[in-house]
């Protein structure tokens, strides 16, 4: 499928076939694409918890304003941001030339260490980029998806055992869509969302 078709066909779906199963092999195929997403300093601040157990999905549903798709989707993916990803720099840069490693690792630690706001912002940014990659890759594989932010982050963290170094950024439900998909919501004109040179510049015609 051409990329423009993947983008055009991807929509946020709420109705899923609760009997459809997604195997480990299909998840591996999906995430082997997702892991190619970009991240600051290649620190890969994202972690994914793929939930298929029905009892756990029911609990996640209750912690997500009782949204039905959380229970009926084949997989509920908790996208978590790793706050201390900078501590992985030594390992991530282990296969680069020594001179590069000696430059990059201290730079990364200086950029993030003792800066909780920066750590959180970066975790959310990188996890969000990977989340979009995930939804597009899933669409290309024939799956429907839907991102959710309507949940209790404390309860979700407890249900999937997130520790103090990880925060829930969003949920993505994934599976086979059923029923009619709602028409795509309208988009603002390009002239309003794309400005040339300055925020008050000429809109892209």
C-alpha cells in the first residue's frame, strides 16, 4: 500500500471484533517497524505493554471511562515514556567509535540529568512519535487502531506495573474493525494550519 493510502485510510476506530486474535508473530512484525521511529539522541524513550488478556482488558476498560473498545480490541497497547532513558546512553552508544562515545555519552547525561521537566517532555515526545508509527504500521498490516488519552494514569500504571521511571503517554487499541466507520472529521484548511515564514505569515494556498 502506498503511504498516502495508509494515511488516507487510517482512522480512529471504536468498534472491534472481540473474537479476533493477534499473534506474537504479528506483534513482532508490527514492532520491528515501530522500533525504527526517531528519538532524541536515539535513546528510544518508548516502552510498550501489549495487553491481550481479557480480564486485564476489562480492568483497563474500567480505568478508561468504561470505553468499550478497550475490552473488545484484540490488543490494548500501553505506550509508556521512559523518564530516565538517558541512563541507557552508554549501552546504546556501545558500538560506535570510542571518540564518538566519549563525546556523546557525557553530552546526553548533561542534557537530561537532574532535569525532570526535560526528561518528561522528551519521553512524551518520543513516545508520541512512535505511537504514530505504530498506528500507520498497523494500518499497513490491515489492522484498525485508535489512540486514547481518556484514562486514569495512576490506575493504568498500577494495572501494567509501571514503575517510577515510566509514565503512561497514551493507549492504542488495535484489532479488526467491525461495522461502519464514521466519516472522517473535517480538517482545518491548510491556509490556516500552515503559515509561510512566520505564525502571522501568509497561509499556504
